[in-house]
């Protein structure tokens, strides 16, 4: 941890008005781990902790009118996650994001920008942040078909495009000549964007790869980091304390990561969040080579790359979880094994079940694309690819009831 015990105590106290359960939970953890003082090293806020105390229908934050609520993927209980922001959280979110965009775009003096986003907090604040840089800003709804996205790019010709990898992928595939739009800089948020994919997209847009900048965030925390082409690394944003833990230190059910590749699970503490327990919050994102570096004379936490997720969620325009996918499959097939694979921006759901028919797979695919309504709308409009449902093999059924199987397989 990068905070002194007294600082950490003050941080936890600022959560109390919004998270009345956190103090008693912390005390209970302290009693069960008397050999490890809570203020020196508070317990991890894992997915199971959040499902028990935060992602619940009876969360008192749901009854308050002084907080903002954003909904995303489902949980093991079937509820969609609700993440809350206080007014101070919102102000900090905008301020930090504006600072990040100023670092990325400020040196170039761009005059116009288009926000072509999906849903959620990033979409809700995109226009405000870009206008804060003095640019002429337009936006386009994810509900509109891909043809209208291309038309808006053609008519507006923005210098800056703020979008997600899945949407950008559709744009460069659907456009006859993406370079004709005159885009000078792309800022990405959402799914993982590999360097090889960025190189390919940059070539199609007629840009150097240094003019495509990836940012990394989550609806729980806000903007977490952005890629610095100068340093060749992702730099963490203001107010965050980062730890890198081995997967087995978080849960015995998680498979070990590569020590040779210096892979660690990112754990974050936020000094600015109030309405979310961001104290040793486990992101379940795997980063490589997490360490501080000197940036303009100041030590700044950084990492080389974002590798994968080991938790139950993945991003396809909007978050969708393993639980969402399994719930859909089991509505159609009672005895089935499900394995989710991700390759680039494509999602493939492998279903193994005796007697599984083509009709079953078609129904599963249709229902999957509608279980998160925002994903269904984006697929219908053609701005992200369909979720593929394929017939699995017997090996996909191995240990199907094990928690280790409830993960995303990256190819």
C-alpha cells in the first residue's frame, strides 16, 4: 500500500456516509485476522465481497437522489450491477479525465472531435470532457446503424475520434477509405487494444500508430491509465494507489499467472472515490511489468501492457459477464458446458451438450445478444460484431462446474 495508516483511515472514513456496511465488515475482517492490523493492510475488495454487500437490490444508495447510478453486466445472482457516483465522485471523474485528454491531445491544438461511443459513464461524459478542451464536439448514438456513423464522419470530418476498439474495427471494415475522413487522432476506451491491431487500424486511417492513444478505465473506478507513446507504457492517473498481486494470492480458485512475463492482477485504491469501496479493489485485470517510472521528474506508477481479464466479465461494446452468458444457455439447455473465448474483438461462446441442435444454437445466440439490451442495440445497428455461438467439444465440459472454468479464454 502507498498510504500511511492514518491516511488510509481518513480515506475509509470518507466512505462511511455512502457505504455504511463497509466499517462493520472491516471490523469483522480485523477480528478474524488479528495478526494483520486492518489499517496497515485492509482486506481485498473482491467480486464476492461486492456481490454480498454492494451489487444487491437492497443497496441503500439505490434510494438516494444525491447519487448517480450506472448499470452494467450481471452477477451470479442474476442482478445487473449498479455502480454509484456521488457528486464529488462525478466532479473528480470529469477533472481527471480532462487532465488525461489534455495530456494526450493538448500539444496538437485540435479543433473538432466526434464521440462515437457505446454506453455507460464514458459515453455519458464524453462530450463534456472534449468541450472542456475547447473543441467543437459532436456525438452519435450507438443506436444508429453503421451507415449513419460513416455519414457523420464524412460530413463532420472530426480531427479527433473518441471511440471503442470494437466500434473502430467496424468503421475501418465498413468504410471504403477510412483515411478520407481526415481523422488526425484516435482516443480509445473499452476493450483491450493490442499493439498489432493498433498498427493495422492506423495504417487504414493513414495515421502513424502514435496518433492512436489507448486509455484504460472501469465504471467502478473511472479513468485508470493512458498509454504514453513517449514512455512506451501506460501511466496511472491521479489519486490511484496500485498493487500487483499474484492470482493465487487473491483466490486459490484462480490459475497462476506468468512470473516470467511479470504478470500481476491489478489492485487499486482510490483517494477520490466515495460511493464505491475502492480500497484494495481487485480489478481482475492482468497487467505486465507494473512499476513506477520517472515522468517529468515525478515517480509515476506504470505498466507495460494490459494482457487480459481473469474475472467473470468481458467487454463487447458494453460489459457482459460469464453469469449473463450461462443464464441464457441454461434457459435453453439444462445440461451444458459453456466456455467463452476472445480473439481480438470477437467473442465466441462454445456450448457442449448432447443433442445440441442448430436451432438451439441460433436461439442461444439471439438471446445472448439481447440479454444486455445495449449490446443488442449495437449489434443491430452494425457497430459491433455479433456474438458467435459454436458447438463445443467434450474437452470443453471438463471441470464445467469448477470456478476455474468460469473465466474468459484469450486466443
